[in-house]
C-alpha cells in the first residue's frame, strides 16, 4: 500500500492536475462509466462531530474507493487542528486490496475549486471580464485562484456577510495582478461570472442582481437546507450539475425543485457538455448555472492523480499490508 501524507500534497498537486482529473471524471460520469455510491453522513454523538463516507467507482479511470471524514467543530479551539478532516482510500478494482491512503484535506479544497473552474471553462462566455465572489472563507480563495485561470478576467469584485474576511479575496486578486473591489450585493450585476461559496441557509443573491449572460458556479450548498440563491435564478437559467440526484437532494436545485420552479429533468450533468453530447451555453444572453454539490468520484480522481505524482517524486511511503 502507498501512503501519501497530508503534508506532501501542497508540493505535489497543482491546480492544473486537479482540473484535468475532475474534468475527466465528470465526463466519465456523464458517459455512464463512473458512479457515486450513496453518501453516509452521521452525527456520531462525540465531540459534536459529523462523520461519513463518499465513495464510488470510475470504470474508465479505474479508481475505486472512498473519502472518509467530516467535521469536528472543536478541533481548532481544543487542539489547534483544522475542523474539516478527511482521508481518501483507493482500492485495486481487480482484487479489492487496499492500494493507497491519501491525505484528503487540501485535496478537498482543490477538487472543489477545480469543479467550478471546469464549469467556467465550459459554460462562461468567452469574453467574461469581471469575476464576482460571494463568500470569502477558506474555500473561496481556492475557488478564486482556479477561476482566474479560465478567462482573461480584468477585475474581481466580492461580497461577504462578514466583510472583515474580504481581504482574503483581495490578496489573491492582487497576487494575480488584478484590482479588487468590495461591493454590495446589487453590485454583482457587473459580474460576468459569479462564484458563491458560503455556509448560508438562506438565499443571498436575488434574480435582479444577476445580469443576462452570467455564469454562476454555486458551490456552497452541499447539504439539505443550505441555500445561496433565489430559486427564481434557477428557473431562468440553464442548470448544470456534477450529479443530478445530489443536486436535487442536497444541492442548490433542492429549493427550485421543491417549489416546482424546475424539474430534475431540466438539470444537465456538466459531463455531457464536456463530452459534447450537450451544447452547453446556447446564447450570450443565457444565464448558465453550475450546481456543484461535491461527489466522491472527484476525491478519488484527485487522489489517484496525487499518488502517481508522489511515486514520481519519490515521496510515497510504501507499506507491506
Ligand atoms: P468557512 O467557514 O471558511 O467560510 C464560510 C463562508 O460563509 C464565509 O464567507 C462566511 O462569511 C460565510 N457565511 C457564514 N454564514 C453565512 C450566512 N448565514 N450567510 C451568508 N454567508 C455566510 O467555510 P468554507 O470552508 O469556505 O466552506 C464554505 C462552504 O462550502 C461550506 O458550506 C461548505 O460546506 C461548502 N463546501 C462545498 C463543497 C462542494 O463540493 N460543493 C466542498 C467543500 C465545502
């Protein structure tokens, strides 16, 4: 078995490698070659922790396994550890023997940023210039960095419920040589691409704050009850997702579907656009929306890529198991 420690991931994994891995696995999902298994997420009754498994099998990429982990809200205060903790396990699909164990914390941020970047690459207008960020927490900086690579953006604008966090975004924009402007939500009408990545349980963006032709990557809503957008935005948009069942059950589309504003059959897997079986954006005026819910196959894809990189770099730890 090969072990790739969490501390090695930052030196090994690039945004580009994460983008390629996620794009490929979305394509495999849409082609019917890869599927996610039902997600388990449980309150364990200890340390207020939520723990679970996201697994799947990609027959095209031969990645079989799961991400195990969750959220320990007391970690930072009590132990100086980050609250989100996860580890990815890969198994040999020919024999079932465990093949690798990979630190999953940084990889989760990279694969989530890669998902919205893939959506921007395939769905945003080619002439998109202004990137709007709703949210400025841990994930937001990864999202912003990966998104900036996808179009010739010339400005970043941002809104956050807690404005004291906005310098997180400004630092990334400045590093990329772009101006940053903090805006009110009404200011988002200037954005050509909007990424929402918050922990909100109520709609933040309303329909009149989104201009025609915008691409929205809605990334924060990954649990039943969470919400970032007015459901009417989805009703007026071409809606894409990583996985339709998850989008309807716990993604942003849960609200629009529950209110009868859209049907599950109105939602398209992003992989179909990647594979060329769906045209994607149909006009410059259309609003396109990616409901990025986060699937286990994304984790397996980036973990498999990082194991190859670790072997190449000579930092994978081999254990006879
Ligand atoms: P974080 O705690 O670092 O930041 C939270 C962000 O949400 C901050 O910008 C904060 O100001 C904002 N926020 C908090 N409460 C809010 C409210 N009531 N209304 C509006 N904004 C609010 O968290 P993070 O690590 O950046 O994660 C952000 C979200 O992304 C979480 O909901 C997380 O579950 C989700 N997430 C999704 C995926 C995916 O694959 N789709 C993957 C990882 C994380």
